[in-house]
């Protein structure tokens, strides 16, 4: 009787394991774009305040908008050009245009087997016009896919 | 009457101990080649030798070769290399159940993977357009720990089959932290700090020594005092067979 138990376990367990071992390729559910994450503040109060509306597009890509009159965006996601070492974005806050220019280095990062690779960046202090923007402060210079603020925009 | 008593004594002597053959085994992992016939992107060849130290413990030494490639819409990746595993295996079956033919237990192995890998192309799309790049080949040594659990049984004389579920924990990846391989030979998915695996083995064994192992008697349950008092009369009437049943 005792010698029959292991054979029984072997047959049942092997069958179960074969069934369980069939697997399907996974899908990518992670963020693969590393944006500059910009949070807005009112200069007068120094408190976080989403503009009534923002429009954002890249210089040289005027017909393609990242945001178009988007309402009450508290944190804007600004894409960088991984094929270049610098790029400029036009940011229209409450109908007033400013341009922010980023200079950065780019490196590759494996996100996961399912998602593949992303480009991360390390930015320098950006240059910007001051039509409505008062100050841009770099909070975290490493631009990753993580949800963490990179710059503060005071307007 | 005397004959029955002698036979009974003999049976008791046999139950006291069991003879276990200690073996040296050599085997092959068979799921790797089988998978390769259906999926040419992954070739995994693995073999092992194992030597019994006693009825509970054996020493495992495994080695293998992996050639892995993976492609999806945004990148192409290849990795290959050799790996080694070494460590003790413990049979958790009682000797009278294992009888040198069955193994159900755990193994604790140290793993070493010598890998090389390359991402021949990858593509990334964002607002600014599509960027295509590649990553040059890299190589290194990865160290990991593995805990295996499973079952093996002697199917024919000295011929065994079995399976093992492996849980592996990377100790040192030996790779660029931003660009680790997505697959380590012997370890598996490089994107995970813990990797799972499943192996099916066939093996041949050569007994090199027989040992006699004492069987621990099964503990006899002592009746509780109340029951003992209540059943005292009954116990006396039915004799020893009734105790603890």
C-alpha cells in the first residue's frame, strides 16, 4: 500500500504540472515613456495651482499637440526628443505662450521583457522665456518612467 | 504454535529496519529539448550527477547550456551561456516509504551562470517620432540561489523519472543595472528578482552501497485519563488491541 502512494502522487502531480506549465506571452502594462513631469505653482502664493488651460507642443512640430487647451492640468507630461541632445517645447498657459528649452543626455533602460526598452534622460537647468512663466526649478534631474515630479513651473 | 510465534518475531525484525541502496545517478533534463522542437527560440540542455550521502541526503551537481532569443514588435534580444548548480538534496520521505526508489523532497542549490547577451535592435516611439537603436553585446557571471521541490521515482530497474519546481533568487546579476539581460541561462527571466522554473528529469542510477536504516516506530497515542477511566472495564475486556484505537 505504501509503495503505491508515490506512484499515484507522481502521475497526478505530473499531469497537473504539465497543465500549469503552459504559459502565454505577457502584455506590457508599464509606462515606457519617460516624460519631464512638471507641476504648476502660483508665484503669488507659492501654492500648487493648475492653470485654467494649457497647450503644449514641440518647436518644429506645431501641428502636433501634446496638450491642446487642456483644462486644469496640475502636472504636465513633457516629452523629450531621444534622438537629440536638446529640444524646445512651447507651453501656453492661460493663453500666453512661453518656450522651455531642455538640454539633456539620454540613456537606455530595460523596462521589462514584455515592454522592452525606454529612454531615460538626465536634464540640465532648462532655459525659458518669461511671458507668463516666472521661474522653472529642477526638482529631480533624472527623467524616468516613475511617477515623480521633475520640475516646478511658477507662473 | 511455535512456528507462528517465530514468524511473528521475524516480521517484527523486518519492520525494525529497511535496507536502502545508496546510488550515484546521472540524468538529463528532458523538457528543454522537447520545448525546442515546438519553439526554436529557446534551447536548454541540462544534465546532472547526484550522489547519495545517506538515506536522506544527496549531493547534486548540474550543468547546462542555454541559447535564447526573443523578438517582439519593438526589440530583438539574444542570450546564451552555460550554468552550474551545486548543493544538497533532502529526501523527506520516510525510509520505509522511499525504499531507495522514491524521492520527494527539497534541494538547496547555489547557481552560477556565465552569460552573454545582445539587443540587436530596439525601437521607441513617442511624441517626437520613432528612434531605433541597438545595444552592444555584454557578458558576465550571475550568482543565484535555488530551492527545488519535487518528486522522483524508479520507473524501471535503475531508471528514474521525476520533476522539480524551482524557485530562484538572484544574488548578484553581474550585469549593467539599466540594461540587464531579459534571460539568464540557468536562471530564467532576468526582469524578475525571483524566477520560477519547472524541470522534468530522466536518470540512471548505480547502487554503490547498501545501508540498513532503522525505522522509527510510529508513536502510539496515549488515551486521555478520563477516557482511560471510563473505558477501563472495556479495555480490560478487549485487551491490548483496544488501546489507542
